[in-house]
């Protein structure tokens, strides 16, 4: 009885460990173009929050800017989905242009 329980626990541990390894290796942000786009989105998110805190933009404008950033992130993820976790130079350029427009709206 004790042997069966230990064997079952060992198998369950291997299954859980295998799932964690496959999840970690499937992290798509290791591609340099995606990393650059995501880093810039994070930086812009911080800029929006700082501008809202110091009062240079209203809460409604901050929400609109955050929504625009979410759309850019959605496009980045969609591009990567169709290219096995990578984005092309043209897609990166398109995303950067979208981010530039949002950046100018931040102020």
C-alpha cells in the first residue's frame, strides 16, 4: 500500500515537473524584437502612470492611453502567434510606429 502511494506521488511529481519545463521553454519573449517591443510598452505604461500621478494628464486620458497600449500588445502577440514566437522586422517597425503615436500623446 505504501509502495503504491509513493509510486503515485513520484509519477505525479514527474508530470507536474514536465509541465513546468514545457511552460518555461514556451515563453515567447526570448526573441529580441519581441523583448524590445515589450520593454518599450512597459516603459510607456510607467510614463502614463507618472503623468497621471503628477496631474499632467486626466484619468480619462490615462485610461485611453493604457487601452491603446493594450491594443499594441495584442497586435504584438498576434504577430508572434503566427510566426512561432517571433515577429518580423516589418511587424516590429509597425509596432514601433504605433508606440511612437502613443508616446506623443503622453506629452
